[in-house]
C-alpha cells in the first residue's frame, strides 16, 4: 500500500508505504520502504509504532493522514 501527500508546509511530497504486513513507513529521511522512517503515535517517529495489517486502502490512508496532521501540529508547537 502507498499514499503520497504533497505537503505545502514542508515543500515536498511524503510517501507512506506498508512494504510488509504491518508497519507503516514514511520517506522523511529521503528513503522509501523499509529504509524510511517508521511512523509512531502522536505524529512522532520514535515511540509506539503505528501498524496496519488489513487490506482496506482507505483505512491505511486514514492512518497516514491522521499521523501527518499530528506531526504538523507537533511541529507548530
């Protein structure tokens, strides 16, 4: 599964992927797939890792978008 968010605030596109069965990665370090950064609760990249093992594309996208919003809120404070 994959989702690309074109971030105006960050000035780049962020690609979220689930290359395996559970863990979700973002290319925040410039690398995609398992070489990227695992996303965690609260918009963080360290801590309680977010995962999704289902096949519903919309649910996967919802998780990624919610993480992205939380990450931007954390950056603003």
